């Protein structure tokens, strides 16, 4: 019996080699998936993209107190590429997000963030009504527009967006506010590619727009 077991062990090889075999097989499978993914990567320029050089920026922004709350007013450039516009028209939603950070500046100590805001809207096309719908994902409010340009134009003018209670801002202190906008085309992959690429987002983000706030 012992000679039989020894012979089997010599045929199978050392234990470490037998344990490594499944790992090598897994690596080979990953390599095969990579080879399958290569054509998809080569076709990335054919998929919806949000960045083709169109102007996408924060043009101006400021905070002002109104009804005991500091409110954000901003003007944005929200030009999307033709591919992104086509993706929206075909039913692919676009998320627009505003991120704002308000920091109290201190001379000898680290700065302190006293407030922040993440405001999100979703833009999508409703084929039945032939309207472009804008959903405020923070409040649930929905508005509709006859054209995509009208929807983007409305989102480009941010007025009276509540940020922080006026009582939390100390008089005589210096604050710094920073704002940026992000647009993301979500989904939209052709069915044939979903088996290879699980998810892809097309994202475009502005630079941070920073200004000083003195109460």
C-alpha cells in the first residue's frame, strides 16, 4: 500500500505543484478575459463620451445671507458633447452634481470645514412625452423642458441654494468656499459589451472654483 501511494505521489508531482495548478488556471482565464476585452477597449471612442472639448466650467460663484441662511449663487458652463447629448436622447441618464466646501481659515492651526453641500440632479429624456426631465435628487422635485438646451440652461444658473445656517458663521473670521461641478453619463453600454465590461461611467469634472467669504 505504501509503495502504491508513493507511486501516485510521484505521478502527481509535489504537493506545492498540485496546489499551484488551480491558481495558474485562474490566471490563464483572466488572460483570456483580457484578450476578449481588447476589442471593447479599442471601440471606446465609439461609446458615448462627455468630453470633446466643449466648455464645462464654473464661471462664477458667491455666498450671500438670506433669511438667516447662507445661499449659493453660481453660473456654470454645462456644454455637453454631441455623443453625450445623443446618449441622453436615447434614454441614458446624466447626473449633474455640485460639490461645495466651506472652510474657516486659521493662521496657526489647521483649517476647519464648517459646511459642505452635495447637490445632485438627473437629466433624462422621456420619449413618450418628448420632454427632457430634470429630477432634483436631493428634494425629489421634477421639472420638464422641451429641449436639452433649455434644461442645461436652467441648471447653469444656480440661485438661492441653501448651504449653511448664518448662525454658524462667525463675524470677523475669514472663510474660503470651493465649488466644482461633475457630470456623469451613467450606463449606456451596448448589450454585447455588458458581459465583458461590468460598468463604465463617462465623467467630466470642473476645476475647483475658490473664493474668500468674509461675513
